[in-house]
């Protein structure tokens, strides 16, 4: 087995190549926002985000960002309150349906967003009449979009623990199903839930096609509008969004390490 393991030099080369693949575009974007017409580098464009004279230009981005953050909260709620209990129920009570359930949940990843919109457009006509045309209603569509990614994250945590034994042990001690789920199962799959939440937030912040075709203003559609007036502001907000997701990833990693220490 050891003979098949890559050498230290190979690991370093792969690490450098992968790091460069992600770092070069980010560094190039950062330099693009810092480089002034005279060739010098300055934080002037970054300071312009809080400049009162830029308020009118940046207003669509702030509005779209607020809508996207609201969408992220609602989408995460759908993942945690709808998908997770359903997965627990399938794993504990309806194990024979697990292959069919997995096929249905993973299906959206194989369907292009433009095709999803064609099917969702008539539905959103009724949603608009019943619930209004607020941007938050996109969470229903985003909930479908993030299903494959959230499912794999949560299922990986479920496969790492014995849900049935935990549930039966809690039930034998007199716990109701609500207590079983919240006190016995959720703490053991918390890492998967956090990862699914992060993925959901990242998908919502980066999604453009569905929002654009359904005529909703979100973060990505707002940046397209602002880019016509100021090409630097969208690049700056893109870097800030990536930094936000990176910080969330660090928080999830810290929470996961805390969970493992608590178990040990």
C-alpha cells in the first residue's frame, strides 16, 4: 500500500498546481481592481464602495445582495427543515425507497438551469399571484437547485454514523421522535448540515440564470447591471463574496473540529 502512495515531491507539485489554478484568477482580479490608469496601485476603487457619490450606481448591488442573503437564509431553511428530516425518515423507515429517493434528489444536477426555468415559469406565475413577486420566492427554485449538493453532504455524514442504532437507543430511553432527531441524530450529522448550508449559500450567491430569466433582482443580476456603468465594482464584490464563503468554510471547519473533540 505504501508503494502506491505519492511521494512528497508529487504532493507538493500537485498542491502548487491546484493552488495556482485557483489563485491566479483571484490575484488577477485583485490587481485589476487596484491598478490605476497611470500604472500605480491604489485602494481608491475599494474606498469608493462607501463613497456617497457612488451610492446611486451601487444601489442595485446592495439591493441584489440583500435579496440574495435573504434567499440564502430561506434556502438553508428548506435544506435543514425539509430535506434533512426527509432523509432521516428515508434512512430509518423507508430504506427500500433510498435508491429512488437518491435518483430524484440528484436529478436536478443533470438538468440545465434554462430547462428548469421553462418548467418553473408557469409555476411562478401562480406563485406570483399567491405570494407576490418578491425575490425571496426564488428560494423554492434554489431549493431544487441545491438538492444534489446538499444531499451528498448530509448523506456522507449519515453514512458515517449508525442512525438506526442511535434512534433505537434514544427511543428505548423514552425520547420522543422530536427529541431523537434534535438531540441524538442532528448533533452526529452536524458537520454534514454545516457543509450543506455552506454549499447552499454559495450556490445562491453565484446563481444567475434562474433569477435573470424569472426577472428577479439578485446579487449576480445586479452586478451585470452595474458593470455597464462601473466595471470595477462587480469585480470587487465578487472578491468580497468569495472571501465571505471562505470565512464560512473556516467557521464550518472549526465547528467540525469542535464536534470531533467533543465526541472523543
